C-alpha cells in the first residue's frame, strides 16, 4: 500500500514538473511562431521550425500535434487535445484565442505576441504570489512538524513521561492530536493558496 502511494506521488511530481516546464517554454515558443509567420511562413511550417529549436517537452508535444494534422486533423482541434492532455491554462487561452481569430479574422502574427506577453505577465504574478505566501507555507510546515519533534524529544529525554498516553484514553488523545495537526496544516496551506484568474482576450 505504501509503495503504491509513493509511486502515485512520484508520478504526480513528474507530471507537474513536465507541466511547469511546458508553461515556462510557452511564451518563447509563441514568439518564435509569430516571428516565422511575420517572415511569410504558414502556421504549420512555423510550428515545425519552432519544434526544431525548442527543448522538451515543448518540441515533443507540438511534434505530436503536427503528426495529428498530417493525418488530416484540424490544427486547432489537435491543439485542443494537447491542452486537455497537459491541462495547462495558458495553452487553453491560446487555443481559445485562435478559435476566435479563425471566426472573426485577423493576423495571427499580431495575436501571438500579445498572448506571449500576457502569459509572461501572469507568470510574473504567480512568482510574486509564491514569494508573498512563502512565509505562510513555511509557518504551516514548522507548526505541523513541531508537535512530532517535541514528542520525540520528550521520549528521548524522559521516556516515562508520556507512558500514560499509551494506555486507556491516551491513544485516542494522540490520534486526535494527529488529526488536528494535519487539519491545521491543510487549512493554512489552503489559506495561502491563491488562484490567479484569467480572461480570454
């Protein structure tokens, strides 16, 4: 059971790491595609050139999009599936803007730099939020770790001091203490978790 939980957590960490890497590379990728479009290339050709220059996971994901379009799939639908697969909000905004651009017209080369600037601004806000809430997160971890640390220290210094907690209602008291510590940690982390909202252009 423990091994399964560890494997699941490791998989989640790898997925989140890949998602964060994609988010970090997205503004530069959009800028490269916009430059290629301004130079007269088609959108598919611009994406191909971006894949040659971009690192993983950006190049891998867009290469998959190109493979799907080569089989006859519309480019926007392929991008939409990639967005659903990665669950990247910024990419969702890009796809939504591209759908609107296809419906009303306009130059995609002018739209993509604006989207890239918007994504960079949102990333800057996220970093500022992380800095401003760092004290709250550290406080939560310190307060949660203080209880087991003190309990272990008491056991080391005076092993017989906590013996009453092992009999009668003692185990229930320890259980309640553990539940309260975990609950407090969860509440504090939820309080310092700020969601950044966005609106499609």
